C-alpha cells in the first residue's frame, strides 16, 4: 500500500464533527513500517489532535523513532501543509531532506522537504551549553 492510500484510508476515520475538516497522515519509518493518524477533535475545540501528531504517536508506540517519508491528505482546494506544531514534531524525528507529500482528495499534490516546511528549526543543539 502506498503512503497516499494509507493516508486516504485513515482520513475516513477522522473525528471532525466541529470543523468537518478531515485530515489523514501516513509516515514511513527508516525500518519501512507505515504508521497512520487522523485528526481527532473534541468539544473543547481546538483541543484536538492533528493527523500528523497521531501518526507520530503511533510510530513511537510501535517502537520506531526515525521518519523516512510523510504524506498528508485533506479535502481542500490546495494541498494543506502541517500546522506549525506538527512541523516541529515531524522535524524531531526526520532529517531536513525527508520528503513530505501534501495531497488533496481531488488529486492535487505538492512535494517538499522537512527543511522546506520548517527552516530554522529549533533542535536539541539549541539547548547545549557547551
């Protein structure tokens, strides 16, 4: 199964009764395992979980820690990039050159890298007091 198909399938399970904006994400790790996530809203809007964060949580729960590729899909006019928080979460587990593919349900697609999504990323190195 492709990452796009995995993201498309999980998007259908999104719980988005408030925004009605369903998002699916799939990531492949360096070991080749695919993890998926969908957005989950709650009545204390916007205290929900993004699809990308759900996929990352599943990856960590599955014992993996390094992302090799990401795909995100939503029903929108143009491909939707991850929010700022999810960009930072992705960058925690992916190298700057990792491919991120953003898709719409009607077939539009845009590919870029983690470095493109989050230039000037805050890293653990910023916390070093050498």
